[in-house]
């Protein structure tokens, strides 16, 4: 099943049997009824507040509470305050779920200690990634006509929480030493942010680029990428920069993919980055600190052995996160839940 936003027109593949309209509660209840009458053995719910309708996505609650089949919920965001509106929604989701999947041990501990969740119910399964080959960037740079460039980049749906402006400041510093540096800002504006704010953030970034006089050092790739395109761009990048601003960010598919591709990652120390980079598989820099980003890039570019060791450690860690491995772990969990519920 898929959730569709107002005015959104997406051609889903045949596997999508039912479309929930984000802001129409009756479609959630109809979807639950459809599942209950189907041959479905178990439901896997991906939960992110912005995906579902009403305030804080609370329409997901009548959906799950109408289900009569086993439910496994994967949480992409766990906020600190269990007494907030979002916290109340999360507690109801946990109560209804037969198992709850999180991507970090620290988030499991937060659910147990802050949300009073049963430890046995919380399962840690890392974020999945494609099965990348470990390859030098030269071939891919040539393919993109970027030979001779030092490529920094990130692949994200843009919102102000991404902190891209600090990476731009870093590029301005790097360009004074390496004029051939190029920063790729890859991805469209986040559709939820776009609905309410338009291209406000992208326009701000473009003004910053002009102010910093780095027009030749930044390239926007403002489009939705297919998986093949995403992989090609990732393999072009020398340094993956993740300057997120929220210390509590508990997951990042983009950073997971960069690790899986064996990229040398430079990131602010949000929760997910601290766990997966761990100072040996990447470089952690302070929040809102462009100088530290620039210093890390310059130092590593001038010390290729150190850069390659970081990349190799990232790639080795990413082997544990390939979709085939993560899929098997989910399959084992689904089988266990199904057997216990019989």
C-alpha cells in the first residue's frame, strides 16, 4: 500500500494494491478493512510523522487499531518527549505493534527508558543499502564530465534542517586552496516543505552561493533520482558531506547509502552519524562549523592513505547493511511473529 498526498500523481507498480489518501481518514479505515479481508500474513508499517494525515500524522492510529493481523512497525523518528502529541502517537503505535524495529541501539534504549516500551518488543535492524561495488571515482567522474575535480556532495530531499549552507561556506574556504573543488547538491526540495514554503530554502542557498562567489564550485541536481542515477552520483563523490542540524536525527538513508558505497563521510554528530561513523569509519565535525568541514576535506585530500583507510572501513561496515542481509533479518522477524501469533 502507498500513501498519496493531495495533487500528487504517481504511477505505482502493480504490487501497490491500495492507495491511502493522506488527508482522507475514511481511506485509512478502508485500507485496514482491505488488509483484514486479504490473505496477508503480517503488516510491515514504515512510520514517519510527515507521511500520514492530520496533526502529527495521527490518522495512522485508527488505521493500525483497526487491523486484525500481526503488525511490525519500523520507526524512522523517535522524539525525546513522550508526553508530546507525537509521543502519544508513538506510544499507541508501540502498544498495537507485535514488534517495533529501530535502526540504532540508542533508540532502543530510548524507547525502553523514556517510552516504557517492552525491551523484548524492540528489535534493532540497521538501515539497508544497495550492494555497492567498491570502486575508484575516476571512471564515474569521466562519465559525468567531471574529471580533475575534487567532488563533495550530498543526496537529500532539501529542507533547512540539512544545514547545506555550512557546507557551502566550507566550499568557499576549500576553493581558495583547491579551485577545482565542486560541491554537488543532489535532490529535490522535500515535498512537505515545498507545499508550505515553496523553494524558499533552495533560493536561500543560491543567494549564499552568489554571496560567497562560488558559482563555479557548486552544482544543483534538482530532480528525483532513480536508483541507478543515485548510485552513479554516489560513486562520483570523493567526500560525502552530511551537515545536519538536529542532534536527535535517528536515521539517515542518505548517509547509510554513502557508507555502503565506501565514501569518505564528513558529518555533524547527530545520533545516527555518531553510531555508524564512530570516528573510524568517517569524520565527525561540530554542528554549524564550516571551518571544521573545510579542514577535514583539505587534510584528507592531502593524506590520501588516511582517506582510503576511512573509505575501506566504511565499505566493510556497509556490507552488514546490504538489502539482502537486512531483508533476511526482516524475514526472520516476520516468520517469528507469524509463528507466535498462530
